[in-house]
C-alpha cells in the first residue's frame, strides 16, 4: 500500500496547487453528476410518490413450480447462463393501478365518510365497471395514431404471429387492482401518453403523426362510475422535474424531499427517531472535537476547513463510483446513515497527519540548529534531549534542546544549512512517519465494512459498501489533496 500511494504523495507534495485544482475539478464533475442523478430520481418525482418506492430497483424473478419467485441478481444471472441462450427478450412493462385511494380521492372532503371507506372493487357496480375499464384499455383504447394495445403489445413467444395473445396480467384486490401490460421496445410511451392525455410531447418527437386531439383523462361508463387518470407529472401544467431546463427544479426537488421525509417521519417509530437524533448529536460532537484538536495544533480555521473539505470531497467522489458499481443508494437510508458515515470516516487520521506536520522539528527551525530528532511512542518527531550536561554552549537543559549556532567564521560556509527545510520534504517526512498506522487502520476498517457489505440485512449492506468506498477514497485524498493543502499551509507559515 505504501508503494501504491507513494507516487501520488510525492506528486502532491511537490505540486500542491496543481493537485488541489485537479481534485476540485473532479469534485465539481462528481457534484454535477450527483445533481443529474437526483434530478432523474424517482424519490422526488411527484407522480411516483403515491405508489412507487423511494427508489426504482431492478427486479429479478424465476419461473418455478408454476409461479414467479423473486431471486437475487447473481442467482438470476447464473440461471440465465445455464440456459445457454444467445437471444435476449426485451420488452417494456407498464402497470395500470385502479384504486380507490388515489391522490385525488385522498383530498376529497368525503374521504373520511364511513360509506366511502367501506367501498370495495369487488362489490357491484364497481366490479363490473373495473372489468369494463381494463378490457377497454387492453382491447379498444386507441392512441393518437389509431393503434390499440394489440398493435403495440408484446406477444407470447410460444405463439408468435398476429393472432397470438398479448401479454396481460391482473392482480385484483379489495381496494386496488393492478393491470400489467407488456409492450414491444419503444411502444410504451405512445400508449401512456395517450392514456394521460399528453400526446403533444410524443408527437413532437415523432413528427409523422398529424393528429393533435387529446383523449380525455376521465372515463365514465354506463353505470356512472368515473375513472380519473392520475396524470401527475405528465400534465402540461406540471412539467416533470427531469425536463426542467432552469434552476426551478431545485425548488421542486427540495419541496418533494421535505414532503417525502415528513410523510416517512409521521409513520416512523419514536425509538427510531430518537436513535437518528442521537446519531446526529454524535456527528456534531465529532465536528466539535475536530475544531478543538485543530485549535490545539495552532489552526482554528484553515486546518478544520481543509479536513472537512477533504471529507466532503471523498463523499462527492464516492457517490458516482457507487452508482457505477450499482450500489443501491436509498435517500432515506443515506439520511439515516449520514452520522454513521461521518463517524466511520472520521477526522482522526487527517489530524494525525496534521499533527506530524505541525510538530515537525524543521518546520520553523533550520536543520543546522536542530541537534537531533527522536520519535515518541505515538510516532511524532520531537527534538532530542541534550546528552552533554557539561557543555557550555547548550542553550538550555530542557527536553527539547537546540545545538549551538555556528560561529561567525563558519556562517558563510554553512549559509545553505541555515535555511528552512522545504515544505515538500516536511510533508513527505511526516507522511513517512504516520503512514504505517494510518494505512493499517484504513485496511482494518475497510475489512470490517466489507463483511457488513456482504450481509443480507436490508439497508446495512448498502451503507457498509458506501462507507468502505468512502474510506478508500478518503485514504487516497489523505496523501494527495490534504497533503497538498498542508504543504501550502507550511509554505505560507514559512
């Protein structure tokens, strides 16, 4: 590990400005990548906040004993390879939820009425109306191009041909019914746009359609039952967040995040809230200890700012890497685990390096005046104590002593030795002194987190994997970005 990071440390020590600028650019790119991921996240999408989970995750299922069984990704991949099939079947699925508990219904004045609460889709006339509605969507409902679901659907491979039945699946319930429709690749958007009454955007992308009439988003049958499509994000009045071109989406995203967290907080247990609150208190205690220990080293602002910026940069770089590695990041779990991440990464290792730099014997004293250097049990250098008690040239008899200054006749020949040691040498020597215990602690912590990452506890594995990744990035930034900042601080103090 020392041989791996040594070239980066040397480059950062001798070119600190270039190193700082490089990592600032990397952090900026990572920041914009995270913003793009947040903008396209289902967590803040108003249309998906009613039915969808906080994040969209791929589902893997196998057909076993006449039913679909959910399995892990590795099991599904192994089973797919065992079939030795080179062709892949690609289709698009769309679920249509017919529910009595929609967003519009929840805000209705009579929703609290006992009669409304006792309604069921299995009772007449709702049962017949729901059947008619689902049959209308699967058989007679047309898109602006005049095509029905039969012209857009995915047909079963075993019965390939025009007369083959379309794939459809219904999951009935007392308060909701879910109808799953399968489309050929690229056909789903046309059907969904027609259903929610927002065909103009689809027609703008496909100029060969000449019809511009909008189908109603309200369906009423002969029994007077009214079905209203919850268009949500597809309405012209409400532009989807991921299609907003200006900074307005940030306000919408912040509002959606607050609403989502408030809804989750109202449903959370009091003990969970207390545990999260205790975690945030400990996190702020960590910040307070960082300020106190930095002040003890003689820096009340720049050193804690450098350490905090290194930790934030480690998190910014780790999140896009976690997305590329397909580590599932739930915003709720990330918010709950933020104190754990801060305490895991911690600030003790950067403070160790800063202490070694600021206690370096050549930081403010030329090498010619330093009699000797020894290391304490903690590994930090101090000036050696005087061994010659009878010398009349000793400046003092304290623990930290200085050699007698050279005579005036030798000043000219020793002029080069009277200059302060360059900052790159101080940084590299300090890294050499504390490298072994720091790398050892990083390896041990990453190993423990790797064990937690391979656990099957929901939420724990993702948080441990992200924390281990952050520790790895933090280790790299310690010997590059933070070392470069400390080098600049040494140059300024000299």
